[in-house]
C-alpha cells in the first residue's frame, strides 16, 4: 500500500492543556518570585545528601504528615523548608540545581498549596507535547459528525437508538450508562467499522498521527482557568502551552487501502485524502465556534471567538484539543442540539443519571450551561482553552 506522508504545522491560538494525570502541589516545587521550579526527585535527593540534610528533610516531612487535612497544611511548602528550616536565602540557586523544569506564573497567582496545579503531558525529558492520540481523537469526532450529517444518519444511528434505550433504562443509573455507551459504540461501528466490533476493521487504521514535537520550556506557563456562569465557580491551575507556540506532527495516510475486504464502503476512501480531512476539520470548527458564540461569554471572550472564526480556513483549519472543551466539544451531540433542540432537551433529561456528577444541576433546555475560560490576573476571562490551527508544510 502506498503511504502518503505529510508534515503538519500546528500553531497554538489559545492556551492548551493535555493532562498527564499528575498533580503538583507546594511540596513538589520551589517558588522564586513569579517562577515555580518543579523539582526532579533524583536531583532533589542528591542535593539533600550533598548538603547533609536528608534527615532534617525527613523529620520535616513527618511534621507535614501530622497536619494533613488541617488548615496548617497550607502553610507547609518546599520553599518554606528551605527558607525557614534550613535558613537558606539562595532559593533560586537551589531551584535551578534541582528543577525538572521551570514554570512561569502567567497572569495568575500561586496555586492552592494542597490542590496544586495539573501537569501537562510531558516526555522523558520533561518537555510538554501534544500526543498523537489527542489529535487523532479530534479527527475521529469530526469524521463521525460529517458522516452523521449524511441523509438520515443522525436519526438512524444516534437519535432513535438513544430514545429507545433511554426509555428502557430509566431510573437505573448503571444500566443507563451502559446503554448510552453501547449506542455510541454501535454508532462508531456502523459509520467507521463496517458494522464490526474489532478495531482492525476501523477506517482510522489508515490515518496515522504522530506525537507533536516537544515544546520548549518557555512555551509552557501556569494559567488560571475558571468556570463561567455557575453559582459556585470552580478554579483550576493548569500547565498550559502558550498562545503563539508552535509544533508539528506527521500525518500518514493510505489512500489506496483495501476497504472492501474490511466491509467498509469505498466512498469512505475520500477521508484518506488530506484535503478531505482538512475540510472536515474546518467544518466542525465552524459549527463549534458558532455554538460558542451563542453562549453568554464576557465580551473579551466573544471577541476572541470571532478572531478564531476569521482564522478558520479550509486549507488551514482550527481544531480544539485537550482539557476544558466540555460535553459538546468532545461528543457529536451538538448536531442534535443544532437541528432538533426539543429532542436534544428530552434526551438530556433522560440521560441525566448517566452524565458527569449524575446530572447535578442539569437543565435540559440549557445543557451544558458551564464553560471554562482562561483568566487574566484581574480575573477577567480572555480565552476558551484548546484552540490550535493546522497548516500543511509544503517545503
């Protein structure tokens, strides 16, 4: 089979966070002015041994353990261990010796000492990057949306199955979640796997996306993200790739792949062309940005969304990747909301128990009501997170 290999440039338009699952709190970094130095455990251990203070550090950690879960815990930090317990004034010198990477607090204060910050996915050299799995996941959702817009596919593969299964599972949360998951799986199987369950029948086998090249440390900073339009706003500190940062990944396509032996319709072959993939991503971004502009964001955020809308092009599409997209950003349910708002509201009502947090606070006519925005130091909302732009490298 012929492999067509493309290099795709990625420019970050609004701060992006792809989480590693790791939380970094005040016991794992040193603060110097507006910089946090996330420590490398091995370097830190070697420094303690070189200073002959390992036993003092262990005693200090015992004292931390004794105040766990109390207000006093928020007074305990690695920085204070150096300044108060060891009486060191050269925190920056020590920090640079033991750090895995530096992190500038951009337009935000220091994170809560206990809750800390959420780390970005990083490679073995502790450099942040965009994983190919996240990029390919966006492509997959865009393809599903495009296929659902054909003929009666939306009604046949999503709306009717959901309506039927939700009625039978009403009141049983465990069964409800299983039924919703099965509808999604069967929809994907019908549209992308020729009705087969196994992944080796999947059209996306012939669309390969590499991890992005790592970002320089200075292209990643700490940002504050807060929920919008909620009675109890939640705030989260995140390592985020900065707007303006750039990377690239390799897109490998197999346009002459044998589709019929896998039970796939030959009309799907057009999705194995980069021009079609970019077109599909462009159209999904158009729909997504139009939905976002209808939401009650502050003026600065709406202005930013309009800027993004003006950037989106068929040969240079936008896509939203990583954390903070919300329910409509990571599913195809936006199509139902766009075309059949009453059916959407009824399905959301029936799915309440299967939604995050068991549907707490869900208002079917206005779901999801919560969005997250990146904040400035004055706590003004300025960005919705995760938007990047793709361009084919023609050199």
